[in-house]
């Protein structure tokens, strides 16, 4: 995970992407296809980390790109384009979850935010990178990630697979930085404990 920085600074790559978004705002469908090719994988994986449904994640991706097409002119440069697009994906994902609730299916991990509590005092149980790197068995890591709640999987995805800083994640998820830190803390602790438990069980069977 990157340290907090000035994410809105226009690097050469960011300058190119903003120019591409400007073309989208002008109605250039080819530019939209270029943006889709650049960000569709990240948007899909981000939505899937919370929804745990490939079909729903694909629907969210389509909704996000439609919103980008309609709202490109509203981008003001306060964040990177990637952060802005993932922020749209977050809101579309939340809308999808709310529809699930209205349909009578409430996922167990969709508890109110207040139920998360604060990160306990004391040292971090393990750096996030170390937790991921320690899982030399990709299957064990996948199984442990699947056992996290949607909220925690989402935080892990943004922090360690998207390499977003805490302020960027807070902007994407539209929540306080402290909430992000709490989710990442609990996710890392849960991953460490799960990996140790599964690795021990695998060793016992060998």
C-alpha cells in the first residue's frame, strides 16, 4: 500500500487519462472504449470484492461505464481518474446491495458501519504486504479472502491489490480515513489468523 500523497498530481500517465476523459465528455465513443479497456478489470474486481457475485459485478461495471459516459464533464480533478471511477463503482455497488435488501436477501456481512468498532490499541498484527507475501500458497490466500466480510475484502482489495493510500480509499468509499484504517487492521488480523490456521491444518495432513 502506498503512503499518503498528493493523488491529484497529474503524472504523465494521469495527464493522458484526463485528456481521454475530456474526449469522453465531448461525446467520443472511441475514448470511452479506451477507458473501458484501461479500467474495466479494476472496476469488476472491486465490485466483486464486495458483492461476491460475478453477474452482479458485471452489471455494476456496465452501470459505472454508463455513468462515466454521462458524467465525464463533472470530473474536476480533485482526485486521480482511477480514484474517481472506483468511487462511482463503490456507489453503484452500494445501490446493488440496497436492492438485495429490498428483495429480502440481507448478507450477513452488511452490518451497520458502527458495528465495526475501532482498531484495538497496540502494534499492527502484521504489515499488509507481509500478510499477503506470507501466503505462498495462492489457494490458501483465496480461501482466507473468501472468508472475510465484504467490507473487509473491499478494503484489502483497494489497499493491497489496487495499492491505494488510506486517503484515496476513504475518498473512494466515501468514509473517514479512520474507518478505512479500522477495516484494514481487522482484515490483516483476520487474514493472518486464517492463513496460520489453514497452513497448520495442511501441515498436519502431510
